[in-house]
């Protein structure tokens, strides 16, 4: 879905009219209804935006690929409902996550076929919409010859119902909604959830300064109003009613399996009860021991209270296929060895605690930071780019200057060098991003390898070279 403000790009504050464009066949999110009018969840959402911000709105819906090209090539155009990918980020600037439900993409298979996952598909063709996030997902996992692409969501659904393809991937609720309203309920069944992604709005790279101002208007829409939209279009009772229970073979299998389980359960119940009781006691003890070991392994750093190295890398591993950008920063206290040698290990520990305290004060409660080793800390900036992360690092450095560490009426110098690694531009693996950030941090060290307390360090991180 796309949004065109009929004003000069320099002043969205004076916007009085909003032209909205998006997919014309993406039911129930954006489509042309039987009366020829724009309709759907996204249409209602941006109508709320217009009402909450005193903006007039008109809609002009287009095929999906054309909408992506349109926003990339024109300033003043907003793409209001799409997932983040690395390829799209080359041409578009993305907003924060919109307060809409995530897309849960599933593998749909014709009900009588045995395919359960990608490994069993063989040479079968998998359908998707051209230039969608699902298209990018398939390209990373299947040969291109095994992918059948369609220009619109409607064209994909119609081809599936005609029997031209036996497998496709789509959002679970979207596909079930379309089957229910087209009279094809149960023709395809969801076999496996593949991935999930949030929705953002985006603008062309040259107009990225407009993102923040548009985001402010989103805050004027209440959560209750958004829930009302979803209850209108996708009430839970109707979605569950579309789940494919119409296959007679499935009925027989479920019935026979239930009878076997019931008879077998009644026969074995008394014999297994005592055994299971003892087994559960042993399992509880084992679980307690396991939890104790796990807590010990992933506990916070004892000295500074920061997250442990293990927790930090676990969080990075979970973000490996993140649809949103993020930045890993590595900080290392300058001259920590000199502090330990000249003031003592106790003061060195105080310097570590002092930096951890400033990180805790300057970072939001949702921003994760951890102590990696020695005087080295790492920060995970979600939904951020390198410039935003570096501004925050400069802020932390200035906070250290304004709140120096004192010992015996002396100022103990606590400064740090830093480097950043950006996902997905510098890499897609957390460990690789930490290595890149560490390398850049070392390059930013003042007189790296020959540091002494008398060296003149620049007070502002912006005065150093950032790789």
C-alpha cells in the first residue's frame, strides 16, 4: 500500500490531502470491492490516520510490483504496508514497526497431496507474488525454475484454484479469508508455518527525513481502533471456521486414531499411573538441576550487572533472519591495563562499573548491552542504522566526561573506543557483526598498541574516524 502526499516534500506538516495506493487484489488487506471501491484492513487503518491527523484521503490501488517501483522513484510517496528486506532497503527508508498484526507465512498444499515441507516437494512448482517478501524467501531456498510467479495476489489465488499450481506460500489469515469468500474452503491446507514478519511504511531514500514526522501521526491512532478493524475483517470465529476439516480421509483418520488412543489409554492407565508418578518425580529433580545449571550459565555479569556474553550472542542468534535492520556496537575502555597498574585492580573494577552505570542511564530499558570480556562491552541497537547508533555512542562518551570517576581526590580517566557493525549491510550473522565492530573499534583506538595515560585523546567520538 502506498501513500502520496500532494504537497512539496519539504513540508508534510501542511499536508491536507493524502492519496493512498496499494494492491488491488490483496484481500482482506487492500483490494477493490464489488462496488469498485477501495476496501480492506490497510484502507481502514490509513483512513483512521487521516481522521486522527485532519488529512483528506483518496485511494488509487495498483498491482504490487508497480507500487514498489512507484515509491522508489518518487519523492512525496509513502509505501504504507510492506515487510523489510535487504534488497528493498537499498532503495527505500523504512519506518519503525507499524502497530498491525504480523504476517505469519505458511506453506499451503492441495489437500490430497502429501507434501509437508520443502524437502518433500521434489520438482513441484511453488507459487508466490513477484517482488513480495515471499518471493525473496523462496529464492533463498529453491531453484528459480521451481518458483511460479504471479503479478498480483488475486492472480496467484485464481491459478491455485484452477489447479495450475499445487503449492503456494502466503499469510495464513489472508489465504483462509480468500478461500472462504471465493467458495474454495478446504481446497488447500496449511502444512507448516515458515516465518513471520512485521509491517512498516517506507519512503524513497532521498526523502528519508520525512519518516519521523509521519510516524508522529501514527501515535494518534488508538489500539482499540486497530482491534476494531481486525474484528471487522478477520473475526476469530470465522477464521477458525475456514480451517480445512472437510477432507473425508482426514475425518476417518482422526476418528480411528481417536478410538485407538482412547482404548489404549484406558487399558494402560492403571499400569502406567504409578510408573509415571515416579518418573515425574525424577523429571522434576532433573529439571531443577538443569534450571540451576542454565541460570548459572546465562546469569548477568557479576561485576557490572550487564548481560553476559552468552545472553548477548543468544539474542543475536535469534535475530539472524530479522526482517528489520539493527546495529551491533562494541566498546572498549581505553587504557584499562594502565588504570589497573597505576591505581590498582579495585579501581579498574570501579571503572568497569562506572561505564556500565552510564550505559544503563543513557540507553533505553529495551536496549540490550553486555560485557563481553575485560573492558569490552557490546550494545544491540534495534531498528537503527550506523548514524543513529553513533549519535547514541557519542552521547554516552559525553556523559562519561560530565560524570567523571573520582578516587582519592583524583580523576580516573574513563573513556572508550567504539566500532559498529550493521545488519544486513555488514553481515547476517551476529558473530560476524561483532567481529566487524571489534575490528573497527580497534582501528579507532588512540595510538592503538602504545596507549599511555598521557596520550591526548579526542573528547568527541565524532572527531575519530569511523570505518
